């Protein structure tokens, strides 16, 4: 009986160790999958931000061509408004 009692705790410990190792491997796999998913989403966001920046720069360039006379007009208006106040 003592031999069986000695083996049962060893088997129980081995089973528990295997269970914990399996659980840790599952957790590691899940964290790895989540990490990859997050990195993929961050990369996609970066690409979208780059595209948005290019679109904004394109719009700025278009507005710069159309509004090239306009920046001087508001400056003149401000000068005119400031002149009577002075």
C-alpha cells in the first residue's frame, strides 16, 4: 500500500504539471495571436494615416494653386482694419 500511495502523489503531481504546462502553452498561443492581430491593426492604421496625409497634402496643394492670390487679400484687409485703429 505504501508503494501505491507514493505513486499516486507523484502521478497527481505529474498530471498537474502537464495540465499547467498545457494551460500555459494555450495562453501563450492566445497572447501570440492577439499580439499579431494588434500589430496588423496598427500597421493598417499607419497605412490609413499615410493615405490620409497624402490626401490632405494633395488638397493643400490644390488649394494653394487656387488660393495663391487670396493669402495677400486677407493681409491687406487686416492692414486696412489695423490702420484706422492706429
